[in-house]
C-alpha cells in the first residue's frame, strides 16, 4: 500500500525575497492589493494560509500615491479615536495623503491582509518611505561572481 503525504510548509523553511515598489503615480487600492499578495506569499507554490510565508516589500516615493474618484479626497476620511470622550480625529483623505502617505499605504495594505494573528508579522515586513531613498540597499545587491583562478601554465 502506497500513501502520499500532503506537504505542509514550516516557518523555518520559508525563503523570503525582497521586492521594491515605486509608488510614483500609482492608485492606492490597486497598489495595496499587489503588496498584500506578496506579504501573504500567495504567489508561492508552497503557500499555506496558516503559515507566514510572505516576502519583504519596500515602497519608495509614497508621497506620489493617488486616489481616484470625483470627490474621494474630500468624502473619504481617516478616522481615529483616542479612547477618551470627544477624542475622535477625522482627517479628509486628500490631507491625509499629503501629510502621512506612509501611514495611508500601511492602512490600505493592512486592511487587505487576513484578520488573524499573522497580520502583525506580515505588516512588519512592509517598509514604506516618503522619498526615493531607503536603507535596505544591501538586500537588493546583486551577488558578484566568484573570482576565476589564474590559469597555470
């Protein structure tokens, strides 16, 4: 009798890659869904919903992100509450994107991730920067070919 076992990925065996995204003139929702797929690891062949198998994502030029719709910069709002009476803060999204574009991208991506214990680990692998510079250049460095020994002769 032959039996086959279903492969179950382990967190220790997951290989994580680094991806860089330029948010220059991208639409927020469509952009966030692409990032969420990478953070969850949905494109990998060993994806399992109960294992954190996603990649690292770096987003640059966050200040250039935009939202579409006729009145969305005015009608859509960011709502926060401090927990104290009268402690609500309501910011129109047009102003929110000008002042805190990094936070807008993180909130959009976080809303597209699974609502479970893996979300905090997945969102921790998202790095968002306002300008074009980021400190993660070493992760994107191309490996140099091994030195060829000199011919003996």
